[in-house]
C-alpha cells in the first residue's frame, strides 16, 4: 500500500509537471480481465464500465505528454480583445496546470496576474449533497431553461436538432424515464452571489463538464455581460444555445453544435471572431459618421434658409436646386462611407453601453454637428451676399424687388421701380413687373469698379426676341431709355399719385385701363433679377462643393488632406459630383430648368474660395474634436484593460480606475 501511494504521488507530480509545461497528459494503465468480466463490460454506459474497471484495479504503465500548440495569431487576438474591453475566458477539460500554462501562453492570464487566482477547477463551484446537508448553505441548480436544453440535447438526435434550428418553437419530447436518478445526479452549485464573485475573477476553468459550461455562461450573463460562447462538440451545445451568441466550429464542429449555434466559423479560427468584432465596430462607427454628416448638412441648409429670412436677403438655394443637390450630394456620395476604413482607436476602447444608447455621441453633437450648423450658414450667406452685391449694388431682398415710391431709385434705396393704379378706395395696386431698374454691376469681377446699368421697360411684341447674355446679363440696347417709350421721361406715361396712406407713388396715366398695356421689364431679364440669380448660383456652388468636402472631413477623424485618396469609392463619387455641378451650372437646358446662371472663372473661383474657408473651419473644429476624442479614448483604453485583466497601462488615470471600482 505504501508503494502504491508513492507511485500515485510520483505520477501525480509528473502529470502536474507536464501540465505546467502546457502539455496534455494521457495516463496509460492496464487491467487483467477474465472472459466473463470482459462480457460484463458490454452492459451499462461508459461511467458504469469505468467504475467496474476501477473496482477491479488498474496497473500503471506510463504517461503520454502531448504538445498541442495554440494556433498562430491567437495570442495577438487575445491581446486585441483585452484592449477592446472583451474578456476572454477559457473553459477546458484539461487539468488545471495545463489550462494555466496554456492561458499564460496565449495571454488569457496576462503578465502580472496571479495564475492561481485567475484559474480554478470547475468542481470548485459545485457542492456535494453531504455538504448541503451539513452546512445548510444556499445552493442552486441550473435554470429550468438550461436543464431543459441539456435534457433535449442528450435525448435528441441530429434530425431533431436540425428541426429545432429551423423551427424555434419546436421542443423535442424528452425520453420517458422510470425514476428521477438523473435529477438526483444533477450538479449543485454554490449560490448565485458566490458564483458571480468567482466568475468575475477567474478566466481559466479546468475539468469542465457540459453543465459547468452552462452554469458559467448563466453567471456571466447574470452580471450584465453579453456572452459569446465558442465550441465544437456535442457537450458544448447547451452552452452555445444559452449564450447571447453561440459560435460553432465549421470544420471540426459536430452537427449538433452547429445547429445549436448562432454563428459558424468556416475556418475554426479564433482570430476570425476578433476580425468580426472589428468589422462590426467599423460598421457602427461609419453609421455614426453617416448620420452625423446628414444631420449636419440638412440642419446647415435649414439654418441657411432661416438666416436669409431673418436677414432679409435672397434665398441661397431654391426648391428644385435643393432636390438636385439632395440627390447628388446627400444620397449618392454618402454611400462611400460603407467602404471607409476603421479608425485606429476602435479596438482600443471597451464596447459601448447598449442600454439607452443613441447613435450620435455627445462629443459628435457638441464638436461636429453644433459648430458646423453655426459657421456653414455664415459662409454660404456671405458668398450669396457678395455675389448679389457685386452684380446689383444691393444685398437685401426688398431692395432688389423694388418700390413704387417716387424717387426711391434716384436716391439709391432700391434697384427697381414699379407703377400701378389707385382703386376706388384709394388703395394702390402694384404691377407684377417693374418699369425701371438701375444696378451697379461689377461684371465678372466682384472686386472691380461698378458700372451703372439702367434698364427701362417696353412692350415686347410677339415677333420680338429679347437676347440676354447668360454670362453677363447684358441685353444690348433693347431696354435702353433712348430706344423705348421712355425717351421723353417718366411723365410721358406716368403721373404722381397719393394713396390712402399719404404715400406718393407712380400711377399709369389713364388709370386701371392703361395699366395692362404699360411697358415693363421682364421679371427674369432685368438686372436685379439676374444679379440675384448670379448670387444664388455662387452660393449653390459653395453649398454643393462645401458639402462634398465636408463629407470627406466627416469620413475620418484624421486630417482631410491625408485621406483624400484613401477611399476609391469616395474618389469616384467626388469626380461624379463635380461633373454634375458643371452640368447644373453650364448646361443651358439644366441651368435654365433649375434657375442657375453660368459663372465666369472669377466668380467660380470666388465661390471656391468660400469652399476653402468652410474646409478650413471644418479642420479647425476637428482639431478640438480630435483632442476631446483622444482624451476620452485614453480613459476608455485604461478602463478596457482594467476590466479585462485587472491591470492598467502605465500613465493611466488613477482617478478613472477609482471611479470604476466605486
């Protein structure tokens, strides 16, 4: 007996030594049986046969130590998981020394952590019925759902599992039993609180049985974690089914585990899971960029319209122009965000909080959206104002529309004069078009000295064609005073009249009967209308190109100029967008349809200058955004390592860790 104990101790010691070298140990023993004893082994299950052999007695032969190295890249993937705030837990059937050694090799037990504290036998979370009877301590069994899953998997064939996979409501009937032996043999576990305390610290579990895996998954889920379970065998199926995301092996996995899982890895590689997490975070981050960009430019355009109303200037963009811009700038180019590369920090921060999560973060609202809708209308309205002023001498919409008051044009208050008539109650009724407009035009150069354009209305006969130069707005001598009915002065056709409010206005001689035939300027061909159209065309170019470059700025947190060519899809849409802009501005048919005018090179370059101002403001604001994001990510990175390994990188915020512990 003494010799047997020494042999057992020596075998156990050697087995543990192999285990600490990350070797899997197989013990070989022999048992001499008579023929009738061999026949008796055919009765019962594997546990019964093992018990018969143990009672008969075994003779030790040798130990086999098997080296099963981890896959290449697993250690790097585990390290990436830790940095990403993903805690990796290994549940294995190996003995504890082997599990500890493998856990240290692949980084599940991080350098600086105590291997003994980070590993445990699965039997440590179980209690025997004798202990329960003596201590009366609180114990628990598996949840009814998990127990049912194990029962179904043990009593269901692969055909039933396939049917259950296709029909979630299908529950295979359990095999009838005559006694409750199975329930009586079900493991009993320590209380929920004690188990949660263990599972929150231990990352390597040894000698696991199917029910142990389910208990561990349930405990982790109960702590508010989102649990993904990987496995390949039939005994992994209950835990795969119970986890939030069950991941089975596509090559080595059994049909039962594949049917029980939510996902199947085609290459059986743990690194693929990490790549999937990275891809998921990239998609979510790009979705954030997409929503932030669309909210920014749509709110920015609304602010442009509201600002123009408040300031009393012409609208920077019209309805049909808005629809064309929506199609080519808001919808199509944003599809390129789906192909944007991930930000460098995405796998260095913990998973986001899903409860109460909104897509656009607080930092994006404060340091991307809010600044943009503040300076975008300023840039667009400034370009509009410069364009209108350089071609009319006025900025406000009321001045461009004009007035019927006498001497308002001569005093330089408005661009156009209107006539009309007084009704029976002495209310003044304005014409729909002016009879006289005077503008201060600077031609194609908004910074040149102004030239006065004085236009007078005339009655256009059906056979007459008014030629308007689309580039300069020049109508030749057609609307000159000397060549029309106004050559002898206003009093030839008009006379001063005073309305019911005592305001002196221009009225047609002959009253209401003469008003319809009075010579007037066409609404779309007078200098004020053309100047406003030039201003709107310049502001449209600024909006169109500005939003296109803003998308490039929103694509990445880095500097825009370093990422202009990093996304070929965006590059293609960029060229397409500029081509559409050229068609909108310079195609006579399209520009006439949407109400734009062709811009001379100096006018176009002036609009581009405002685009560059917008790009500069975007990049300056993004510097602040980058600083805020970097500071937040530094704390999140320290938090991720602290949550997954209990450690923190050098220089991490002690206050942050203290807050986390609290």
